[in-house]
């Protein structure tokens, strides 16, 4: 069990230990179910910097060598990418001369958009072997591997420095974020911009989003924690915004410490909001444990009451957070008939730990569930637009957070 903070290296205090769980991103073929392995999972808080993080660290190759999340399947995600690129053009002068590098470039969706609309000078890096084929089809040059200070030296030697480095939903996935920040400093131009997106700890606590806790998520970031990472690695944060991604995320704009770009007052405003909510207090996280346990109990009762009325419940979204929620709450095929998901990688496989079959969403109106538990609850608006037929025939959606509730047409 990890005892030292992934940011400041000081002592971690344990706040909750879950039962052993299967890896949330490892979807199973039927023959693999018997051999499934479960791992310990604990959450802790740094005694000094108050950073929230898991304490059970697994080999990253086990977690990310094959990765079943595709950026391009979510319309909401594509919209967020488009908005980001417009801002980079209007505020930070993204142009045909710019060089853009993406860490954890996934299926190449973002860099494809950059290449088609802004500049051909793009490069991605991602450890997932199974996504290489997709990024290659999109003609996005991609290095298969993990980004680090060491890999940045090789990239610098071959490709030179970059005007933009983008890391969307990846900093939380690494056990050593300092290494990534050091690597970015190494390849970022003097007035280049490093864009970091992370689920905001503020929302995780306020709205009880404990489904974010799984082995692939090593840390849970406040703005203060991003500021600390910058300070430790000779970078500075100059702007920040709250975006709807992942149920509420921070999008941080970071530059070299020596950059002439000036800081925005929004940074201080958001840190004050974090202080007011108590995110830097140990007692806040002891209270979080009580909130988690109460919600787990209430969600189970909520679903069982529906089931007792002879209604059929399925779920939408085989997301990592969804698999964490199902396992924490011990919700299995006794309560949930099927999971529907758009990813071809996941369809006709079974969920980790709970072994519920995953189907293409086109089967929703064939299986005709009465209720859909939204495991990808952060994509609510997109799912409502997509599932008009289900809602028209009086199908109901269940939103699990902050408290379980039913949404009808």
C-alpha cells in the first residue's frame, strides 16, 4: 500500500478501504469470467498538501496497454474538443505554424480535428496498443508508449519543441504526475501553453461522485493540487475554467515559469471556493466516507423497490466509473439485466466484477427495459437526445448522483 503522496511525497492518511474490486476498464469475454482477479482498493489523503489519492498502485501496463474508452464515440466530448480548439486559436494564437502534442491521445480524435482545421504539425502518444489502428486510420502520427521526462527527451531530439501540449483526463491516471510536468517543461516552447483537464475534486466531494474512485484513477485534483504541481516543476498556471466534462472538470492553462503570459484572477476565485467547501481539511474526507456509505445503501434500496414492482432495469454506459459504482454497491445481474454502450470494444463482453452482458444501444428498443440506470450520468443530455424512442414509450432514466432520482419524458 502506498504511504507517500504522489505530489509532495509526504505521508498519506487512509480514509476508506473498499472490498477487493476487479479492474474497471477490463471487460471480459465469457470464458474469462472464472479467471477474473480482484485487487485491494483504498483511498487516502496527504497529511501535508491534502491531495486525495488511491493507495493501491498497479502496473500501468496492466491498466492501459489495452484501453476500451474511445474519445470519438461521444458527441459531448467532440463538442468540448471543438470549444477548446477555438479558444486556443482566439486567445493563444493556434495557427497553421503551431506544433501540437497530445499526451494520452487515445484514438486520435482531438489531433485529427487539429490537423484538419488548424495545423498539420501534430503528434500524439498513448500506451494503448488497441487504439493505434484507429489513430493510424485517421492519419494521426502516434507514439505507442507512456509520456515521461525520459520519453520527452527522445521526442525533443526527433521532433523539437511544441507550442501546445494537451493532457485531457490523463494526469489523474498516473502515479507520478511530477514526471509528466517535467516532461512537458522539457518540450514546451518559451511561450507555449500546456492544457490540463482533470475531474474537479470540488464536484466529487459536493455531489458525492465516489464512482470516480478506481484503480485507473490515481489522484483526484483540486485546483490547489495543480498549482502545487506547477510550482514544483517550474511551470505556472495562468488561467482556468470549469467545463462540464466528467460531471465537472477543471481546464487549466499552464506555461513556463518564465513566460510573459499573465495570470487570471479566476485562479484565486476557484481556490477560495475550494477552501470554503473544506477540501483541504482531513475531517471533510472523514465525512465523505459517511456520504459514500449512505449513498451505497440508498441506491440499493432504490433499485430493489423498482425490481419488486416487477419492472425491468438495465443500465446505460459501460464507463470505468460505472463499473466502480456497480462493484461498490454490489449491484449485479440480479438487479440489472443488460448494460448498453456504443463502444464496439465492449459490446458482447461482460462487466468486470459484476458480469453483466454489454450490448449495442440499438437493442434498447428490442429488450425494452422499463428503466435505464445511467452509469454515464455525465452524458445525460446526449443520452436523452439519443434515446428518444425509449423515452417516448414511457421508459425512465435513473440518475445515481448526488442522490438516486428518476427522470421521465
